[in-house]
């Protein structure tokens, strides 16, 4: 995938969104793990905790992109097609 350079505003935005995703995913995930451990087998709490892991992973990707100043982008149109 091609990479795009980010300006300072986008780097700040990605950093804030990544930090919010990691922080909130961590807090909610820890709470759900505690609930799942206390009332085992509580499958909905375990599923939410697993989903929080995915949210944290996405937040880390955003933070990594903000730190490096480059992020991978997907092409939305075919090369050579003019609009």
C-alpha cells in the first residue's frame, strides 16, 4: 500500500485519537476482564474484553503513524481513470 505524508495537524489528530483509543480500550477491557473473572463463565464480558484488544491494537497503529509522520492509505480508484 502506498504511504502518505502527514502534516502537523493530522499528526496531532491521529495522536489524540490513538491515545483515546488505547486509554479507553484499556480501561473498559480491564473492567470487563475483572467482571469475566469474577462471574465465570460470563461470555459477553469476555467478548467485550477481546473486542477492546482490537480497539487498543488500532489505537497503537494510529499512534505509530502519528509518530512516524507517514500512514498507509488505500487507493480508492483505479490508476489512469480520470474524474
